[in-house]
């Protein structure tokens, strides 16, 4: 399990990264759609301990936190987000980050990453044994056929893959009760897939789920499912009016389900003084602002890049 | 893998495909073959026959009827380093997995800034066999319209082998359209059979080059897939009416040999563009535009392609799908115009 300091540092890095990206949207530095993971940090922070370099991860339209823990270079990622000559030379942007070195990718189409994750898992089953693949989905994607087809296929082929469902209770504006029947974790059971459901701001519960599911998938080369309950602190996208969520619901969540506050509480519980925490905040703050500075120092993509790369050889 | 010499008469296009797959799988251990009924059955058209027996069920395996899942799996496996060959049994089924084709397979190389490659081949059976509008489509232009997918459409046994090898060795995603009549017909009975020695080692064909099948000075028939075979029969019929018809095989819709089309079209005053796909927003218009842009006003052109969905009954199908007879008729009409 991460120490209180490790957890706090990791969550804080993620928070500052996402907040900085949010500012870049407001100032017009980023002109595309933007989905931030503020409120969902602890899930990725805990998952990071269990990911190995040989594993692959296929993420969603809300991908930055997963990318960080999978080892994607934050400066390269930020440069891509800031529409510079970054990770993918300005052609992927925030929803389509591809890092073959870190075995990370994401897709902006809800649920469509799961089948691709199965392909990375097939590769691990056939030629890179021991590695696994994580398919991240939201609870909205759990109503996509692609996810069910992939669960069935992964079970039939005994693919080493972990389905991670980050359940933030809203598919854009539609609450889960209006879109989703039954219990999410039980959907794995129908395919014979072992599932764990946990509170996504409870470090111990997350740790139990990730350690058990990853161990099961690695040992038996078979799929598992984790459903982690989180709250999305921002609108679906930056600029979302977010009038569809009750104010009381948001206030309660901001108070009780903020991963950063929870991690800070644990730090205080471990005997950290305010002064030490402030010093640590300053340290992490400088680290993240250095990322932004380095990313902003990179050039914009060469205009000729737009017409390059439809094919490998044309 | 080789059939006895006495049995070679019975060889069909499906045998050629299976032999190429066999040869390429021996050459490259990264190749895996999966799809519906490709394992024990060897494909509904027999194009993967004996592969599972030869290479085992880890490299050749059946999937559930879940095109989205297994096409996506092929994309991910290709990006991870394998070279998957997937079969979409009938091209008509592409609708159920179109996101994987449109937004993933086609786009990931470009969106990654060239950092991931998607070396996969999607083999799929196309064309009218009397099975109506959900089992007789070609849909070549549907794929060709999407940037990032190569679309190969062999018309002859030689290309069925050579273009398939080229597709397998390509580092880009390739949709490989196998016409059902080419898969099912005995090669010796084809109007145009260029498979002299089907057991010879196969070389990759050049991708993106048209091929002149027949010389002609009155009209050039430009076609792809089974329509090329039909055009060969039509040209013979036209010859009896003293009309000299040349034939150009498009072979590769993406990349399209636009320069080659224009220079071939210059060889006769008229060009008839024939397609078994739908006419609207399709290959016929693209070919005509490519020619018109390069040699404006030089060649009189007409097109002959489907303007409705494929009906089931033969008498109706014959009304809709171009055939040797209708191609000859359209060529005569163009010459009279």
C-alpha cells in the first residue's frame, strides 16, 4: 500500500496537472473539448502500484490520470494537450494519446477501447506472458455492446485483462439510475468474471480490489472486473453548465469525497504538521509547474505534419 | 498444402487464399488468423481451410459472433506487435463493428503521429450471389471513403495471391475484398485466369497500380473485382460487333492509381466505368473525376453501377447488378452517344 506521503503526492500531482489544463482551456490555449479527472485521482494513484511496464492500458476520453500512472511522460502529454509538437505531434490531442513505449493509449469513443485492450491482452497471452492489459471504462460504457462483447471474448479466450469501471454516476448529464439496470459488478458475473466493487476514495478498499484482481488476472490469465465508485468534480467537459446535478449533492461530495482532502487527512493522521505539508505542496507545485513550462517551451507542430501519416508508406 | 496435379482442375480462389495464408504464416510467426468459423470449418468459403490443423488453435481460432470485439482485438493485437488477419464473413456485417473500422483501425496511426502501426488485414467476402441486400453488397467505396484504410479488390487469381501477400506484408490496415464468385469458381472456368502455376512461390503484387487486362481502341472498360471478369466476356461479345474494347483493372481503390487511370483512358475515345458497388458517391464517380481532372474533355465517359439495393430473385438481380451482357449494352450505348 502507498504510504500516506506517496498517496498525497501522487494525488496532488494529478490535481495540479488537471487544474493547470483547466486553466489552459479557459485562456484558449487549448481549443478542443476537455475532460478532467478531478475527483477520480485516488483510483489511478492506487492502480499505479500494481501496473508493470510490460502491462498495457487502454483508457477513455478522460485519460490523463491513467496516462500518468502508466508511465507516459507528463511533459510530452502536456505538450500534446497544449496543441504543441507533443506526444503525437499534435494529431491526437487530449482524447487520443498514444505512447507505444509505455503501452498506453486511449480513445474518445465510449466503450470502444475495451476490444482494443483485448488485442493487447491477446499479444500478452501469446508472446509476452505475465503482462496484462487494463481496459478502463466509465459506468456509461457499461451499456455499450462493445464492452459486453469484449467481456465474453476475454473470458472465452482466457485473456489476461482487467476491466476497470470508474463509476462516477453520470453519463454526461444522465444519472445512472435512468440509464443503467442492475448492479454494475454483477455484469461480470454473467460471463464468469470475478468482480470487486469498492469506494474510489477509500485507499484500503481500492488496494484490496486492485491487489486481488491484478493477482487473479496475472496468475490465471483470465479477465477480472473492478468497479470503483467516484464523484466527478467538474462538469463532463470544461464549459459544461453542470446544472443537472443538485447543488447539495455536489457540496456533499466536495466535502466528503475529495481524494486530495482524504489523502491530506491521512497525512495529518500520520503525524505530519501543517508546515511540513505546506513545504511538500510547494515541492510538488514546482514539479508540476516545471512540466507546464517545459511543455510550453516546445514548438507548435510543423504545418506539414497535418498531411503526414495517413499511412506508413504513402 | 499442395493438391495433387490431377486435382488441380478443381482448384478455386478459396484454395489460393488458403495457400497464401499457409505460406505467409510459415514465413511470419506473428501472423494470427481469427474470425467466425475460420477454425475447424476453415471458413464458410473454405479460404482458411487446413490452417488450424497446421498451426494449432492459438494462431488460428474461431471467435464468437462479436465483430466489434474481435475486430477491435485485431487492432490492439496489431498495435502491440502481432500481425492479425481477421475475416468478416460477409462484408455486409461490417455495420455491426463500424466504429472499430471508422474510428480506430483507420485513425490510430494518424492520430498517434505515426507512433503506432496497425498492420492488420481484414479479409471479407463481397458481391452478388442471389442473397439480397444484407448478403450481396460490395461496399468497397464505404471503406475507401475513410482516410487510413487501404482497400484492395483482386479481380484475377494472380492478384488474389499477389495482392493478398502485399496486404499481409503491409504495415497499414488493409481491407481485402474477396469476391464470392472468385472464391467459389474453378479457376480453369474463369473468363480471365492468370494463375499459371498456383503452387509457385507467390510474390507481392504492386499496390496502387492499375493493370491493363486487354487492349482496345474503341472503348476502355474500367472495372474492379468480378466486374473485370464480366468485362472480359463483354469485350468478346463486343468484338463480334467489331467493337474493340480494352479493359483496365483498378485492383487497388486505396491507394488509387489516378495517373494510371488517366493514361489508360487516353487509349480510346470512350471509357465505361463499371462497378458492382453503389453508384452514388462511389468508385465510378471517383474514377471519372480522376480522369476528368487530368485530361479534361479528352474522353467521353459513362458509368454503370448499382442504383438500388440488391434484390433476392434472379430476374430482379439481373436488372440491377452489372453483367457481361449489360456491360456490352452500355458500351454500345456510349459509343452511339
